[in-house]
């Protein structure tokens, strides 16, 4: 999945600005941020793009409901999404807004390219449209409830009849099926790939790609009464942020085709059917991979404003801590599946995995070193089998994480790390350095050295998930800032005996308050 030249371009969906960001939005960007950080530490040149989807009927309606001009409205809401980066420590490289001139230019250019190849014609559309999904539906896809037509998502559809430009999507059925065949990794996970293939096998109808009954969008080149269908507009963001249509632009040259578009399962069809078809029609290379993750459910229910069960990223951070939240979201739910989040699960992870397993390991080791080794990295004697085994396991985590994160299996990557944390905790108990202090101080020093070196590697490896907390752990081991990338997971970069260490401090406090609340 990695580009041969070692670059890595990863994108989040661009978020509709009809609503404040909730944890579902933060989840997608978090996953992308972790993968981007991982690739950077592993030596790739990375570009992580996020942004906001600001056109279309849904956004226009929300602006109207708020009594604001669309532009003023999108300016304000877009800023909330931009603020997420600061709140959850996302290291994004660019933030694209679809109302920016660079994006409008790219949309018009891709339209023109599709028109030049004869893929667009003028007709008229009459049929059902769901504003909430910003999608067209066939009568047979809809459910009739009390005379209302509902889309599979449950959103109400309205009847639309208007002149419209169409894209010859029906021409692309076979080319798409051939494309999926040639690129077996294009759609992941596998179950989603099968879903998309059977949808395309079922036949494709030409797609309406312009609207005339409202005006909040990108004008169609040469016919500005029409504005572009918001999904054609939105998908193009992945190109506009690289300087497209200037294919000589250094960013386009370095980063297109995209390595992975990470999306929620609800928007898979747009990314795996429409998007590659648009690109093939415009003679632009197709992205390498689209990965669809599942839904985060609040105690089993999908979060929505109407249910009043929306979890805000800020509340989670304020209550449990920044890195605790980052860790929890990617550990608790296998990426790709739907999963529940709850206060109880969060507390269990904070106290079990973080405070007890990892926090205590680091704290026990560092405080024994502080007390018994003059506050400096201890001198290791000859290593025995148990020492070597533990160090080898920690070192072996790098290839394991590469494998799991390439498949976006964050939970499995973390499981592998926690297996070694478990080994390290057992090693402490077995070696009992507190007993060796009296009986064999030289052996105690070797054991503490082995443990400190194991913690060093674990902290380096976990930086993408918990950048702040692991940064503090590495500070306590006096690991220099330029010694924290993945080339340092080797014996040559091991801790140097005699290096003075700062006074140890716990990194993951226990969540006591919450336990009291839960009990009460
Ligand atoms: N604007 C479109 C995307 C255009 S990309 C060219 C859109 N925006 S959205 O704001 O509605 O959703 C953005 C992403 O957030 C989607 O991938 C969606 O799956 C994700 N999530 C929104 N709520 C979610 C959960 N409760 N759980 C997990 N992800 C969810 O769609």
C-alpha cells in the first residue's frame, strides 16, 4: 500500500458543516492521525488532509434555519472542525474547505475533463432525493412509512424534477468491475468489497450531477444556472488540496494517487463507485485504497442530535484525558466494525490498560532506578535468556505494528504491544529486583536496565496513539527528541548507562472519581 518512493497520502472525509463535530467525526480523523504519525516515525514523507464539505442543500438549509447567510454560517461551523485538531492533537498537514477558490477551480477542471471525453450530457431528472444523505434513490430502494418515502438511512426523501446534467455512469459498470478485479486491495475490509461489487453487478444508471433548484454550490462551467452535485464537488477535495489541475504541482507529483481514503461505511459507495468512475472518465489516476470503518455507538445506539446521545470530543477529553481518549477509541472497537462506547468501558481501559499495565510498569521501573541506581540509567551486566527474550519481543513489535497498521487494524496493533507489556510485568515479578537489591545488586541493575530499555521501545512505538503521554515517558528516560523515530528500535540506540534521569512522575493517573460516581 505504500508508494514506492516512500510517500504516504492519507485523507479523512470532509465533514458536513451542518452540525458541530461529535466523537464519530473525531474517530475518523483520529485513526488517520495515528496512521500518519506512524508512517512519519517510520520514515515516510506523509501528507494528512482533512477539511469541510460546505456546499449543497443540507448545509444551505442549516444556514437558513440558523438565520444566517450560508457563507457566514459555514465560516463559523468550519472553524469548529478546525479546532478539533488542537483539541485532540491531530497533526494534519492541510485543511481544505470546499468554498475556497483552489477547490472551486479544481471542481470546474474535473468537470471539464469529464465533459471533454463525452461523459456528460444535459437531460432532466425526476426522482427521489434525500437531502440528509445528499443522494438520489430509486423508488424500489425506498420504504414507504405513513405516505413518506424513506431512504435506507431512514432519511426522508423529496421528489425532485429539474433540468440536470448527467454523468454516463452506466458506461462504467464493466470498467469498474475490471478495476476491482485488478486492484483487490482497493476496497477494504473484504466484506465491504463484496458489498460494492454486488451493487455494481446489479447495474448502474447514469448519475444526475447538477442541480438548478438552489444555488449553494460550484457553478457548472459554461452553464452557471446549474451547480454541481455536492458529491462530485466534495470528492474532488482530495485533488484540489494537491494543486490539481496543475499536475506539475509539487504536491500533486509527490502525493497523487492517494494511498488511502479513510471513510465511514455510510459513504463507501460514493468513494468506491462514483469516485473511481469520475476519475477514469477524466483520465486521472485512481486512488490506491479506500478503507471503510464502522459506526461508534453510544450504548448500542447510533449517535444523533435527535436522540440527544451525541458524545462530544471535548467532554471525553475533559473527563478522561487526551491520550486516554485517543487510546480508548482505537483500542475498544476493532476498526472496520461497529462498536459500543460507554463510560464503564472507558474507565476499565483507563485504569486497567493505562494506569495499571503500562503506567505502573514505567513507574515501578523508574522509581526503582531513581532509588537504587543513583537516578541514572543502570549498568547492565551479561544478559541472560529471560532478559534477551523480553528485549527481542519488544523489538519484534515494530514489524508487528507495521503489519497491523498497514491493514488499519489499530486494535490488533495495540493488543500486540500490550502482550509485551504483560511479559514485562511478569518479568518484573519473576526477577523480583527488590530482592536482588540485597542479594545481587549487579543483577538488579541488569534487570532494571532490561526493563527501562523495554519501556523505551514501547514508548517510542506507542507515540502515534498517545503522543503527549509517550513524550513524557521518553523525557523521563532522557531520550533526546531526535532519538524517538522508529530507526531507534534497535540495540544500537539502546539507553546509555550512566545517563542521569529526571525524577519519575506517573503518566496515567487512575480514574478514581469516575469509579465513585459509577458506584454511587
Ligand atoms: N461530507 C460527507 C463526506 C464527503 S467526503 C468527500 C459526509 N460528512 S459527515 O460529516 O456526515 O460524515 C463524515 C464522516 O464521519 C463519515 O465517514 C461518517 O461515517 C463519520 N461518522 C459520523 N458519525 C459517526 C459515528 N457515530 N461513528 C463513526 N463514524 C461516523 O459524509
